[in-house]
C-alpha cells in the first residue's frame, strides 16, 4: 500500500533553507518518506545508486539517406527553440526541466538551472 507524503508541509519546513537545490530537496523527501514508511532499512545505500542523467536540448527525425550525407559542419535543426526549457532525463525518464546556463566557476562549461521538477504523473512542480 502506498503511503502518502505531505509535500507542502515538507517545503514549508524547509523555507529557511534557500540554499538547497531542487534535487537535494527530492533526496531529502525520499529519505523522509522511506524512514516514515519503514520499508528501507538503509536509505543511504539506495541514495548512493548511480543513475544516468542527460540533458536533452532537442531532437530531430531525418531519413537514413540524409543522415548518411551529414559531414563536418552540417547543421541539424532540432525541435526545441532557443529559450525553451530543456528536459532533464534520468534513466530514460523526464524528471525536470531547466535553462541552459554557463557555469560561473568555469566559463568553458555549460550547466542546467532547474526551473521545474516533473511530478510522478508528468505534472510539473515549480
């Protein structure tokens, strides 16, 4: 039987912690939910499981013949436009959306500023 969790009270209790990232908040909520349900004896072991995270800038569908013609310098238009949020995908599932940013410490790297956490049914939790 699934146990419900009051996300609003969790976020209200964290109002003083503005430095916490959305992914850290999700980890804290998961840890609290697991502790309350008593289903996991060692939550830390689960939180250390590596996952594959991807940021999807966009996609394109092209025929194989056109794919074979691509070479250095070719431009493939994507279905996302500049300024639209990018999808953050973990293990093949969209978990968040965000904006592409330049990392402050190293101007040669990109990062993602999360703007929306996608809920379990695909609804956003901004």
